[in-house]
């Protein structure tokens, strides 16, 4: 994959997408969003990948949508720009394989929203989170008003959005916005370790679990448990189910084949 504002690398079963516009602290302009959209499509088609890590180059994860680009938008153009980001982040969220945000620095506005579109977030001690949009006279527009409240509850979501206050990694951990905080030097190693651990489990089972969680979150509990019932049953149609259970009974560890 050849892009100008993002980088993609692949090692074994793990892919890594790095937002790479370090001079603008990886702010998301239209080009980054278009390239991200195309990269996600290609990743979704890659049958060898089992986990995706998303991170930022340099001292920032993503410092938000590009304020310079947004500053001159008309209402209709603003709506279109919002739609572009919303569509790309929905694609990230709906990616078949699990995604981990490795939050290495600023995750503000669209950056926090990108991190929230991933399945979970591991932050370095230097990470900073927030939805500063109201301080710019706009609302969050890449999913912040919706995903933040689903992750941390309405109280903290409203607190963060109305005050436009940024919070450090330890506070983000306390409110459940991130799952773990590690030192700057440890971040890559820890995220890679988690990615490898996920990749070593049954890949179809992991993907079906993601589908069950994401689909179930949007429907009532009776429909949600039906989704689980169906996908649980489906997992018994895989060779990996046989490998996994056989390995357990023989006191070994399965080498899952993604079949
Ligand atoms: C465009 C940005 C940017 C952004 C930083 N830069 N954030 N450019 N859009 N979101 C640029 C700066 O203009 C500067 O460029 C360079 O990156 C370095 O930034 P500095 O401000 O000099 O760095 P520092 O003093 O360390 O401050 C870092 C910072 C600050 C705290 C992250 O840059 C900041 O507050 N940025 C804006 C954060 C923000 O409000 N994000 C939300 C955006 S709204 P030059 O050329 O001067 O060197 C949003 C809406 C999403 O995300 C939904 C839209 C529909």
C-alpha cells in the first residue's frame, strides 16, 4: 500500500497503520481520511491479517481534524467533511479483525474519536485525551457525541464535551476510556504483545466474537443473545474449533488455521 499521509506495515498476522503527518501533529485533513478509508478497505480484504494496530508518528496520536482545512468550510461543506470522517471511522469500527489504538500522544477531537473507533485503547503516560471542539465553536463531528458516552457514560462524556477540558492518561484509565497505561518506552512492546496474544487465538472465533459484541450492542437483549447463539453455533462449523478443543484435551496449544 502506497500512501503519503499514512504508513502501513505488516509483520506476520499483525498489521500496523501509522498516521503520518507529524508536522501538523497528524491532524486529519481530507487526504488522510481518504487514504485511511482506502487502507481499511484493503486491510479488510487481507485474509492473513488477524489484528490491526493504529498509532501516530512522532509525539502525537492525532491532534484532531485539520482546523486549517475546516476554518473556511460552508455549512454544506462542513456536513460533507463530517460525513467523510464518520464513514471512515465507522469502517474502522466495523473492520472484521480486532483493532488496538496505541495512543502515543495527543488524542484530541478527531484523534480521540479515531481511538474510540478501535476495539480498545492502550495509552502511553504522555497521552492526552479530549474533545476540545466546543472551544472552537463546533460540536464533535466524527462520532464523539455518541461513542464517548457509550464508553464512559453520559456524565463524563458531557463533562468532557461541555468543558473542552483535556485529560491525561491516568484519568482516561480511571474513567474507562483506555484499558491500560504504560511508559512511553513500553508502548510498542506492550501493544505488540497484546496483538500477538489475540493473533494466537482462533481467528474466526475472535472475529465472530467482535461481530457478536458490536451487533449485540445495538439491539435489545433478547435479540442480542440470539446473535450470540447463532454465532456460537457457527463457530462449531470451523476446523479451528476442532483443533482448539483437541489441543486442550491433549494438553497442548492449537496452531489455528483460520479455517
Ligand atoms: C491543524 C494542527 C492541529 C489541528 C496541531 N496542528 N493540531 N493543525 N489542525 N487539529 C499544527 C499546529 O498548527 C502547528 O503547526 C503544529 O501542528 C504543531 O502544533 P503546536 O500547537 O505548535 O504544538 P503544541 O504547542 O505542542 O500544542 C499541541 C496541541 C495544539 C495542544 C495538540 O496543537 C492543539 O491544541 N491543537 C488543536 C487540538 C484540537 O483542538 N483538536 C480538535 C480539532 S476539531 P505550525 O504550522 O504552526 O507549526 C476536531 C473536530 C472533529 O477534531 C470533527 C470534525 C467534523
